[in-house]
């Protein structure tokens, strides 16, 4: 009985709201997840390349001192 009432209320609430109002909350998390994943990928690749650059330059300078 309670499950049927809950299902009916959800259906009525879904029908009463227009699709334009329901669309932005669904699109926004996808864009934020995509942007966060891109930012993490860019930051990770940049940090890895910066680490390799610093490591090789440091080893090269140490070799040059000897």
C-alpha cells in the first residue's frame, strides 16, 4: 500500500513538472564530472611531465658538476 502510494506520488510529481525544469539538474552533474575528470587528467599529466623535467634537469646538473 505504501509502495503504491509512493509510486503514485512520484509519477504525479514527475508529470506536474515540465521536462525543461528537470533537464538542467541531470545535465549539470554530467558536465561537472566531465570537467573534473578532464581537470584531474590535465593536472596529473602536467605534474608527471614537470616531475620528469625536474628529475632529468637535476640529474643532468649533478652530472655536469662532476
